C-alpha cells in the first residue's frame, strides 16, 4: 500500500416514504462498513499485471478475500473490491497506476 491512502466508514439507511408523507428509517447494517481506497502509483508492468491477476483471481467485485487494515493491523476476513472492473493506467515504461476500492463485506 502506498500513502496517502484513505479509510472511511459507510453507513446505509433505508428510507420508506408512505402515502401520507410520513417516513420510516432503518439501518441496512448493524454497524458501519469499513472501506479503503488504495492508490498505487509508479508501478511497473509486472506489478500492475500482478494486481490485475489478483483482481481476476478474486472474481473482481464478486469474490472475497482477507485484508489487513494498514492503520491498525486488524485482519478483516471477508472483503471485496467495490468495483466490477480494474482500471490500470499505463503512462510510460515502468510507470503505471491504479486505484482499488476495498470494502468490508457485511
């Protein structure tokens, strides 16, 4: 992981609106879901190919994998990529980048 990186918490609230205009709200998750935005710059072709291979191995946004939070070292057993595709930007020889968004599965 490279720095700066981002970690945030997502909350999801479902809102039901009734015909009389009143609303009922409830949480979709019992507690917030962690999400990491991993920006990787100045990667060579081999490093980008390994990232693409890992993404494909984990079935993109459909598979799950373990992820260690770089801030506190906590192991999260079930995480997945948030996107259904990976965008690798090859800028020059030995200079590429990508951004991966990983989220905790609930």
